[in-house]
C-alpha cells in the first residue's frame, strides 16, 4: 500500500511538472496565468492609469525607479519617495525627459519608512500637491543574505521595522484618504518569498509573509468599499540593485560581492506585468521566471513536494553564496 501511494505521488508530481513545462512552451514563462491573461485580454495600463496620481516608495533605484519611468511614459502623475533625495531628483529628471509630464506633475518627497512619525505629514504633502492619491505602491524595502545561526537578532528587528511596520504605517494614512473617496488602489511589492521559504532569507521571508497575511486580511475588512483594491505583487529574482543593499548578519556589514545579476528577469518586464496587474485589480500576481514560478505552484498545491525540492535547491543556494556568486545563479536557464 505504501509503495502504491508513493508511486501515485510520483506520477502526480510528474504530471504536474509536465503540464507546467508544456504551458511554459505555449506561454511566456514569466508570470502566472492570471497575469498573462490580463496582459493579453485585460485592461491596458495605457488606458487605465493616465492622469492617476501614483505614489511610489523606494523609487530611487530598481523596480521603483523603473515603475516611475513606465508610469511617466503612460502619463500618470507621480509622487516618488525614498531616503536619497538626490537620486529621486535624478529619476525625476529622466521622467521629464522621456514623457510629456511637466515639472509640477512629479513630486519628489524624501521618506524614511522606518520614521513612522513622519508618515502622516508625508501623506498630507502628497494630498496638498495633487489633491488626491489614486494608487499607493508600497515598494520600499530591503532583502537579506545571511544564515539565521550567524545573524544578530537586531537585523530581524530592522527588517520587520522597514519592510513590514513601515509599509503598513504609510498604508494606514493613505487608506484613510481612500476610504473618504471610496476608491483607490494599494499595491504592495511582496515577493515569491512571501509564498515560500528559502535559506539565506529567513528574516526577509518573514517580513513578506507578514505583508501577505496583513493585506489579505485588510482586503476582507474593506468589503464595503468595492472600489478600493488591495493588490499583492510577488516577483521572483529581478535585475535590480536590491542585492547590493541587502541585510547581512549584522547591521554594520554590507554584502561583499553581489555577483552577476544578468540571469534574472529584466526589471522592465517585471514592472510591465506589475502595471498590468494594477490596471486589472488582480488580488495577487506571481511575476517570475522558472523554476521559481513552478516552485510557487508546487508550494501552493503540493507543499510536501515543495519542501523536499527546496531542501535540494537550498543546499546549492548556500554553496553559491559562500563561494561569492549570486545565490540563485544555478537555477537560471539564461545563465546556462
């Protein structure tokens, strides 16, 4: 009987992987089916977002910076925030160069997510400038590369303060405005790490799981406001500067070598699918190349197999990190 169950399990897993492989041949294997269907048949960002006031945090680099550029080209009005005001000014300058927006259509607003006492005033500044906030994109945050046994507990406190508490604090003030208007979108850049677990990122995974739980719960509290959308975006590895700024085993230490990032999903593709998800009010979007996307499906529908597979993949991830290359380089078809 036990052998029969094991064989059935293997056949089921083999069938699931074969189906995913076939779907990958038919479709672009960089987003779940809901996102791809919305991209092809759904509402287009170019039609839904022009003239909307979009506040993007973490806009000085990476996904946040690319979001600013693509939103500017579409014609959205922008509030861009991060800690480095000089970098925000650089982003604003490029936005003006590549779009038809005017100087007053882009507000540069310095913001530290860990300074929660400043979030109400920051929200009021955006409202004073534009009169409304149509979309809040919670993009600010930091990742992690360190083993739990080597990591000081104050690192975990800092991760939660920035990625989780800072995000929900800002959301609270913006949501009050959206409730008054009875409409708006709150888009949060979570991660595939908010769905699964992985070595070297236990604190980061915890913060993203916390965001997933929070916003999924918040959505159920807003049933009286059907035009307020709660949208969770879960990217996999993306070509951005997030690895250069990760938390390590102590707060004073930065990562020594971030490794080559060219094998990861291009940032512009991740942002395009994010805007598609935003325009179509998708509750959750997985945006990733394989094998990470396939692992998300396994984690969702066959968690026992996902745990087994992650144990195998995790060993190699740790080996890569310790040898000075990008932790995920072994799993990229592009790299091979």
